[in-house]
C-alpha cells in the first residue's frame, strides 16, 4: 500500500529567529575572516539547538541580481550545527567548483547569505516507484538521490523557486547527481527526503528573516 503524504510527520527542529540570526552572522564572520587572512574562526560557546548535530547548507546569492554565487554544505547530522556552519560558509565562498572564489569587496557589498539547517534525511519509499512524486511536498521537502556511485542534493527552496512539481524535482535531482533523468524509477537508486529551516539576510550584513513557503 502506498503511504499517504499526510502520514509523513514533520521532522523540523524549530530553530528560533534568534538562533538563525546567530548562525547567519557566524557564517558571515567566518567567510570574512577566512578571505582576509585564511583564518578559520572558532565557533562561540553555545548550547541547546545550536550544539545539536545537524546537516546545514550555506548559500551565497548576489544581492542585486539574486544569482547564485556559491552553495556548499553537509547533508547528514555528523557534527554540531554551529561548527558545521563555519565550515560550510567558508567552503561556499571559496571551494564551490562552479564559481571563482568570492573576493572580500564583493562579499562585503554584494553578497547575501542564506542558511538552511537540515533534518536527518529519511528514505522515501513506495510499493510502486512511480508514486514517489506524490509523496513529495514542494516547499517542505528537499531531496537526495544516491546510487550508481553518485549522489545529488537539492534544497527545499529550489523546487519552489523553479516552480517544479514532484516529478520535476526528482528528475532534476537525478541530473544534479549526473544520472539519467528517470533514474529515480530504478530500484538501485535511493531517494531520501529532508526538511530545512531557512534563514536569510535581507541585505548584505543586514537583518535576518526566516524564510517560509505556503504561509
């Protein structure tokens, strides 16, 4: 029997706006310090949600054009959120192979930071794999496709921004993994979903807001 969408309970960890703001500002400080003198900052002492192990992605966008400028992160909860944030931020600014490293001048004046804290990825299964798109909730779920010695990940906000449905989302996640677009139909391919809490700057180094969809 194919599971219904309503049976999939939310796994969101519910960070507060204050906690999200701390993480975004920490990401900004980490990037600036690393670009200026190659120093990796030590995260401040913390407790509670910021110390729980969590996946996280840091996305850098152009403030004026909204174009992607870098995005790297960790999908699995292998390290404390506050520590993973520092690493992901530095990598997004300097190690994304799709882009040149961000300069300090560009970063200070033209880049806004978006941070997505992830829940632990969970397998998405159905008796008939053709039913998988029906189990994906656009705006709530992010996707991971794994198999054939490859993997791809797309954050929840990507499907909203591109106005994809569940099938589009699966297809593009397969392409992100370098796999044929219909690979999600193959039993050897594992499809996982996760949820994300998204915090973004309104302007470079400016106020932070929590991003949500469908509200």
